[in-house]
C-alpha cells in the first residue's frame, strides 16, 4: 500500500476510452497540461484537461516529473503495441498499473483490502470504510470527496443499469469491459445498489500480463504461491484471482517460458526463475502472438 493517501483529482470524470492516447500524444509533442492553450490542443474543457493529467499519472504513464514513462511509450508510442486499446489484454495491464502505481489510493484499498472484508457492498459502505481508514491514519478528508472517488471507481469498472442522462459518460469508461466490479440485480433495503468483486479463475487474462505484473512486484529468483496470492499489489489481490486461477496461470507461464518453473512440492508451491525474463520482452511476446480482439 502507498505510504500516503491521494484522493480526488479526477474532476469527477472516469477515464474515457481515448484519453490516454490523447494525453500521450499531447505530452510527446512537447506540450504541458498547464499550457494556456492546452484546452484548445486537447479539444476538451478545462476540467477534462485536469482529469486527463490525473489519469495519465494514476495509470503510471507520467512520472512524478510529468515525463512519459517506459510503459507509456510501449503501449501508446509511434511503435506502440496497442495505442487505441483494442485488446482486452491491454485493459488488464492498465488495471494492474492503476492499482499498483498507487497514485489513486482508492484503487489499492478496493482490491488489496476492502473486497476481502465485503465481497458485496454499496457505495455508502465503501465510503464509510475509506473514511474509517483515513481516520485511523490521521488523514482528514471530507465525505463528499470520498463519495466522489467511490462514484468514479464504480463508473470506471461497472456497466450502468441503463443509459440514463449521460450515456457518453456511463458507457465510455475505460475498464468496464474487464467486468471486475459487477452490479447486482438486487438492492439493499435502503435502496442502495449492491456491487460485487468476486475472486474468480479469470483464465482469459493474458498469461504474459500476469507474468509482467509478477516480475514488476517481486524481486529474487523465486516467489511463493502464498505471496502471489495474498501480498498487496500481487496477483491474487489486484486481479481478484482465486487459488485455482492463480495456479492455472502459473502453470501456463511455466509452459510458455522455459526459464520459469512452477513447483509444487509437498503442497509448497512457488514460481522459480532459472533466469528472470525482462518484463517488456514478456509483454512483447504477447502482442506479437495475440490476435487483437476489438471491443467495437
């Protein structure tokens, strides 16, 4: 978990489908979000300019110094692997980056901690949890700000029940297609909508994305299965994987990459590396072999 908390900054906008590419091209062209003409160059309102910068940082595409990162160039650059986010594997990669980068605290809390306490929850229950965690850490923040963060998180991952008044806002959010947060058909007695983050096998997550995340989160030549399952920002938490799913992914990784070994000796499971693969070589392997699945 991040050592300090960061809430708000999104201006109440979930990240939209083409914002990250738009933001990448803007920064790559030598512009800054603080430029007087940023509204004109990006073609969006002032609040959206602020939001695009927030999401670029939150997804780990901009450094603390507001410079484009290696993963930003890898995905969105002139030779980018999936600049228009046509492959669901890239969405899983971005989800991992959003949680693990730690610049938007609510996503770490949601996937590393809160879902273990409540598989099903309402917005108000999640807001109250965040408020309690802030209080425990002597961090002062308004309930209004927390409610806004919860609202944006829900809209980032969960399809709305209907199009409502703002169909563009509700259906163009970046990560709804990976179906991590499900809106339940029932509501609580007080009328609050119930949401669910359930641990599943999630075998459709690309093996290479899982291995990239493992390499980014863990040093050394071996990693225990229990750590992969339970440690903050590791696979069981970030991807809401159950044990069967994580084991299946570990087996697939070992099949695809000969330098990776998955052992299960007397019930003690771990991933071992005869030589640690380069994380970006792993991702390149995926994009060279994947048949891109269009979301349109």
